[in-house]
C-alpha cells in the first residue's frame, strides 16, 4: 500500500538561503506538503530577489509563503518576526544559508575569512536562538542545520570547514537542550549539484553530479526530519543522490601506559597510531563516562542514568 504524503498541517517553517539551490528545493518540498514557508535569502548584487521568486512559485502552486531579505548575520530577529507577523507561529527551522571560499589561511584576508565563518556558523546560531521561544511554544519544534564533509578538513577550507564543524557540535548540544521542550534537532552533511559544485572543473564529476545529485534527494530527508511525527533527534546524516547514512564520531582503541611521560608515548607511537575496532562517540557524556570508567570501573554505575547531557554548573569566565 502506498504511503500518503506527510501532512504538515499548516505548520510554519523558515528556510534560510531558501532562494536558490538546496534551500529552494527544501522550501518547495515543505510547501508541497502543506507547510507555510518563510523564504529567507538576500538580494543579489544585481538586485534580483530569489526569495520573492521562490515565495511566488509556492503561492502560484496554491501554498502560502512570504519572502524575507534580511541577512542571517545580524538579521535573524527580523527573519523570525516575519514568520510571527505573517503566520502567528513558528515550528520549523531549516538553516541552510551559506557561501563558499577556497582561500588558504595564509592567503585569506581576515575579513573574508570571518565573513564565510559568520554566515555559516553565526547565522545558524542566531536563527536558532531567535526562534527558540517560538519552537518551545510550538511543543514540537524541529530544527535541521547544514554541516558538510568540509568539517573533516581540506586545503582552502579553514573557514568553511571550521564553521561546519561548529554547526555539527552546536546541533548535537542543541538537541539535548531541546529534549524537555519537544524540540528535535538534527544536522545533515549533504552533497548536491549547486552553484558551489558547479565550480568543479572535472567533466566526469560534473556529469555525475548532474545525473545523480539533484537537490530533491536532500530535501526529501530534510522534510521527513522536520515533520512533527518524526521522533529522530540528535543525529547527523550524510545524504546525497538517493542515499543517506548516520554519521558519528568514533575512537580507535585506547592505549594505557604505566607512567605518563613523553618518552613512553614516543615508544608507544606505533601502538597509538595503529588501526583497530571503532567505538562510536555519541555524546560528550558518553565519551567522558567511558574515560571515567576506564580509570575507575566502579564509577560506571554513576553514569547508568545518563541520557546524553553532562550536568555542568552554569558559569562564565576566562579559560586558562
């Protein structure tokens, strides 16, 4: 029996970077399932308004959408307020806005480096912060953020990759903070044919992207993740071309030494660098619990009720 379309029942979603590429695809697919959409994107240098173009496309198809041209850097309060003004509620954040730079750290001007980082990371943090009270009020708030394999490291991606790594860890912590409020948060590491990948000059790669890596493949997973009946949270997914898989941090086997000295670690280099079975590292608490139990097995019982968050006293101050 064929499954019916997921019904979003007029829930309200903000899609940042929604005027082009994957963001446009996310907005259109959510709207096609009954969500009301705030399409956020800035005006182009030539004055084009891609957010309005996508909003108009949604309205022409019978949906509800409004465009917002504020930047995610400094403009997220206005973006969120636009959702409240237009629709009276906010239930979903799809944080997708971003730009690319491939300059090395040595070559990049400081302003350019921080501009790329801020659009990705600060923009993601600010839209989630501004939306948070409304997602709490929703009772079933949903967040999907956008990381990248760039966080794993590549020459020329110190700014982009650092931001994407920050988004990964930010979202995992946000998911734990959202548990008591019915807010689910997940992060995707997508690959799709976009303006960014169009800069790849290898014809074989370009042909494969055009044939298999349409943005709709990513949007299908995103749309499922932000549906009110989807219980999945605190996960990361690699997604592209009709395939998806969970992404986790993992650790090689630990190496114990009788005495911690630099000379001992020099002797143990081969053992420390050897491959072995991987252990997933799902949360801060899980990793720390393993370290504690490795030092003192009797403490394991103290971690048995752990649900993912490590209890820390709120504090501010200077490190070091």
